[in-house]
C-alpha cells in the first residue's frame, strides 16, 4: 500500500504511478515541515486575527485524488498541533477548498483589530458526512462542516 503517515494514497482503486507517489510523498512532507515552522512561529503570538497558513501554495493537490487527501491529512495534523497548545482563547480550524491551493489552517482569538470573536461560522452546516477522499483522514473528534453555496468549502474543527 502506498501511504503517507498511514493514509492510503490509492484513488478509488486506481493506483498512481509509484514514482509519482514517492516524489509527492517527499514533496508533501517538505511542505508540511514548512507549515509546521510557520505554525510554531505564529503560536508565539499573543493574539490572532484570522491568521492562516496554506500547505499547498502551488495547487499541486488538484492533480490527483491522493494529493488532495495528502493535503487534507497534513492540514489536520497541523490542526492537532495547534489544538495541543491548549490556548483556551484561540479557535483553530481547517478550510478545505475546491482548489487545494486555497486550503488552510486558521487561528483566531480576541484581538485589538476588533474582528468578531469567537468566529461565528455563519451559514455553516455542521456534522455532515465526509466525502470518500477525506473520510480516511478524519478522526472521531473532528467535526466536519460545509460553508458557502457557490463553491462550498469544507470546515474541520475539533469538537468542543
């Protein structure tokens, strides 16, 4: 089984080329490492005003289903790291966009900018069923939602 961090990279029974999977596994590991450094730097801040980091700056997750899953898995690991800091005043969530280059981890807290806190997630529908490409990387304590109508985005947060 081709995998990255325990995630099956087969796409609906069709296996991507082994060389491609090997190359992309290295690529996603490097991108996750960069995002982890950005998150660690950000967590030193006293407050957040919709701070976010993207994992897939180049939009490579749009190429293959295994890549979309890899982007989601890495962002969910970042979410777990952010939540593990146990900052009670900070909301953490992941947005999974149709264009994987727009998918990101968000942090938000009370801040001097005056933006609403907690973020209300107006219009979000929570506790939806995970699509096939996302289900393998969702944990039982994750709450999945959908937000938007024109190009809906998936939201993932840790249940309260």
